[in-house]
């Protein structure tokens, strides 16, 4: 059918930048592989050709979750903007408003994925597609962690005057201190390559020290590791040396050492240029994707959500990396 003037007028509704971005993402999200995964696990059951109202296509449901992640949207806002933005509907291949999922459908679908750990599976599918494009570099693993805020418990007193916590708050979240400030929530630990692609991600409660996840995040690394001084230990240095893995962990003064040796200082400067690349995902996720506070209660739900956030971030990295490699 010939496009009408109205179609041309609304072609860039939501902005040219958004339209260009979503047109790139549309061909990069492994929708077919994810739909196959959902069918195999009985999370999604298409009833196309059967009696009754057709089920919402899996592509629309999965795509809605990625839109939420990229733009930092709530369920109601996601539904509203899919109705409102041509760019969103084109990304989801929506041609009939009856197929636009309402906020309840989006919420139920996401909860089903969380319950069955399938957001982690989606992260792995996206990672697999990036590996197939040869965009993950085998030049070493970079490790870092960041804090994600969670609402603090509202404390009240019982009839005996004893202070108690409101059970509606997140009991898995915990407190930690950083640079003299107190934080409440969770900690996201990541491993990236030197292209700043997230290769692995682990979520813990905030009080867990960064270094406890180092071995899990670097278990498959055979060439080099880079991390800040919080990960340094003499035992870790010995283990890396024994495995023939280059140690790019920033040095810090040990007991009885007033100043770093000249060689240590030079190495720190050299390592910092590489290590800084691991900070790009956190900066983007917090500033652009607006992921600065947890959306759910409990470690399991928040861990699964972080997998989705990491997958969405990785997808957004692909176009720039592809152009750079061209």
C-alpha cells in the first residue's frame, strides 16, 4: 500500500534519533531465538490460527521489555508510549492497535520470565549474537562493581516502644559505606572485554565486598585481568602468576609501605587506561537508561532485572562497534 502523507508526517514521531536507534535495534535483537526459548519453556504459547483472541506476539512482549530498559520506562508509560510513538510501533512491528500490550500484560510477562530465570537466558542469547559478530575482544577481562540504591526500610515502634522494620520493604537489601557515605541496596558486579561489552554480571546485596565475585567473573579468562585496587591481594597475584595470566590489578600500599615503588606507580598509570573502560557500562546504564534505583523487592527479582539491563546495554553498543570495525 502506498504510504500516505500522514504516514510521512508521523515517520519520525518520537524524534529522528530515536527512530534511527530503534531501526538499528530491530535487526539486532535476536527475537527469533528468544521466542524459541520462550516456547520451549512453555512461557509463551502462540495460538495463531486457533479459536479465540490471538495471543500477543512474543516479539512485541520481548520488545516492550527492551524499550523499558533503553528509555527507563514504567509499565504504564510503556503502554502509553507504544500507543503514542510511531517509532515504538515500527520497532515492535505493530500494525493493529489491538496487539498493543497493556501494562498488566507487560507486568505478568516480565514476572513469568523472572520466575523462570529467563531474563538471564535472554542476556546469554544477546551475548551469543555478539560473539557471532566477532565483537567481543579476547584481550583480557575487566572487573568492577557499582551500588544500586534501594528504598530504605521505614522504621516504626511497636506497642512496647521497640523499633521494628516495615516488612513491606526489601529485606534482601543491605547497607554499606563508600567514601564515608552510607548506601542501602544492592551491588552489581560486571566483567567486560576491552570493547566495554558486558560478558558476565552478578548481583549481590550491598554489603558484599567487590572482591568476592572476582573469581566467578574471571573464571574463563586465560590472558589478562584488570581491576582497581579493591581487588588486590597477594594470594590473587600469586594465583594469576601461576596460571600465566597477566595481572593488571591496580597496586596499593601494603602495611609498612609509606609510598608505592616507582614501578608500581608506572604500572598503575598504565593499567588505569585499560581499567577505565569497565566504567562505561555503569555510566551509560545509570545516566542514559536511568537505572539508579531498584524496581523490585528481593535479590532474585533484581538479579534477573540486571540481566535484562545488561542485555539492553550490550545491544546498544553493537552499532558503534560495527562501524568502528568496518
